[in-house]
C-alpha cells in the first residue's frame, strides 16, 4: 500500500478516540493533544447531565483505545529493508493487500476543561485565566447575546433587512479573540462578530453597519452583519461560503515572508468544509507552511443540512492529517478550552511556521439567519436541550462565580447597562442619514469607467421615473 510519511512525525496529530454516536457530538478529553497520544476516559457528558435527544445512554461509554498506526504503518517484517525512494519521503513495501478502512468506529477525543456545570476537570493542561481576562470574556459574551436579541428583533420589526445570530457559539467568538494578539489577522465568515467586539469595535459601529447609514465604513453597500475593520485587522465578511479560506492562507504566507510575529486566523462552518476552497486552502497552507489557524465551527447544521448528510468522516478534525496539518478537536462551548487550545495553536503556527486545524464542536441554537425557520427541519427539543444544558455563557458564569469573581448583583447591572447601550445605538443609527447613491460606484476604480458611468445615470433615471418606490429623502 502507499502511505506518505510527513517530514516530521510531530505533524501527525494524535488520533485516539472513543466510540460514540454522532448526534451531533458527545465526546470528551481534558488534555490538549496536538502532539502525543492521549488516553482519556472521561465522557463528554457528565454523569448528572442527560444525553442529548436521540442519543442512547451507552453511546458515550469509553472503550479500549488503540493507535491507528497499527493499521496505517503495517508492513511485512520479512521485507523490512525494501524502501521505495518516492518523492516526498521513503515508503516501505509490504507483501499483503491491506486497505486503510474508510472510517473508524472510535472517534477523536474532544478537549475540554469545564464540565457542563462549570467545574474544572482534573487536569492542569489549560491556560491560566486571570480575573480581569475572565470578566472581560464574560462581559463580551453577554454583550454578544444582548446584541443578537436586539438586532434580531429590529429585523423582525422591519428596521434592518437581515441578521445572523451567534446564539450558542459565544465561547468560540470571544475565547478565540482572547487567545490572540491584536496583530493577528482575522479572516471571518459571518458568525464571528465577537472577535471584532473583543478588539474594540463599538456597539455603535455594529449598529451603523446593520443600518447601512452614512457612518458605516462600507457606506451601506454590504448586507447587515458583513462587518470589516482595517483598524482591528478584521477582513470584511463575504457571503460566499469558504471563499475566505484561500485568502487567509495567502495573508498568512505574506506574514511569513515579512517575518512578522503574527498569524492569520480564519473561521468557517461544517458546511464550509464541504466546499472545494476548504481543501485547496488546507493543501496550500501545508505545502507553503503558512502560519494560519483554521477554526471550524462544527455546529451540526449547514443551514438545513445536518452533518450526517454532509460527510462520512469523523467530523472535520481528521481531514487535517490527510493534508499534513496538525489538528485538534475542542469543546466549542467551553471558553477556557477554546482559549487554551488556540493559545497553543498560535504558538505553534508562529514559532514552527505551520498551519493548524481546530474543530470546535458546538451547536447553532438560533436559526441560520432571519431568512430561515430551523424548526421546519430540526426538533424543538433538540434546540432547547442545547440552549439550556450546553449554554456556553451559563457554563462560564458558573466558573467565574465559583471563583468568587461574580454575583447576581453584578449580573443584573451588566445586562441592564448593556441593553440600554444597544437600544441607544440602534436609535442613533436609525436616525442617521444614508450614503448618497453615487457611493455605490466609488472605491473600486481610480477613474470611473464609462460603463459604470452609464449604469449610474441609468439608476438615477430609474429613481426619477419611479419616485414612489424609493423613500422621499433618498439621497441622490
């Protein structure tokens, strides 16, 4: 059989696993395992928490763990000296017909630090989090929740045209941002506003973008939630799924050429991993040894398509090894686990000059967007179970309360203050003037070509012919 060895065995991540059901996720490990095999016996769900709907109680039980090297590196010892000098590395021969299986019953472990009740699992394999950082993480998670609530209602009231929530994925947003340097470049999808929030993008700036007013940096030309900020090293969101991944690799390679002490972090969902750009980007990053961190928010659904209908592999994490990319699976609803894993990934990406793939297991509690009704294709009890039992914000609150850093009085004050700030920002953004129609055609060409000049003139004539179809104060 043909099996390509990588330049360094350290590239190959540990692929130890437990036998579990994919519904969509139920697994656990409390150790960061980029390098060496880790054997973890703790199940993802605690003894006190019920299994998710559709999952049998026995599905999360541990089984004997063995290395996949037994299968992948099998060789005939009688032909031990025969090696083919193949480009990319020597390959040993075997006299047996032996196929690699299409998949394994055992699943790759999921690293976590906190159980569902916010208690630390018996391990010291996680980053130190100070009280100051912990409270900033929690404040930003609550702010993100409140923004989602207010902006979602604003869309339902017809005040903005579109919105996407991050409900259930707050830990991935905020904890990943907390683990990075402001010099690191973010190439987002559309469900990572928390990273921008952490870096100082104000609530008013978020509101201006959603309302597309004159203070919006995009001059009202983008859909709501398509944020971007040069100041905060945050690429503008693109609606096209996974198109940002090759861009992230290119940006990371430029950092490497310039010998910058920084990396690029790009986000995508499980649906994005089904696009060709994902595979091209991973191979590109591995070959060029670009310092880029791929963070997959595996939230179980690509709009209405569940993960079971997207792929037969063990999620996303196993794909990294196929391309020579070090990988890890993390509990995306555990803020400390996310922060710890990304800190480690960032260090490896920069110091060793290599890409890293992180699969963050989470759940999209909200609808895909305001254009979607997810109750049409998934059971309400499944949504409610993840909203309550696996809420990342509630879990982190229990942890900071356990450290005597938080109480009910502080909670009430924070939520009241944040909601007032958001409502005020919405009022200001809604009353602000809109960008003039000419701005649609600017910022692309230094000198406007004749074709666009004709389009602009045609648009102005259309507005004049149909004045009732446009607001009376529409800025021409």
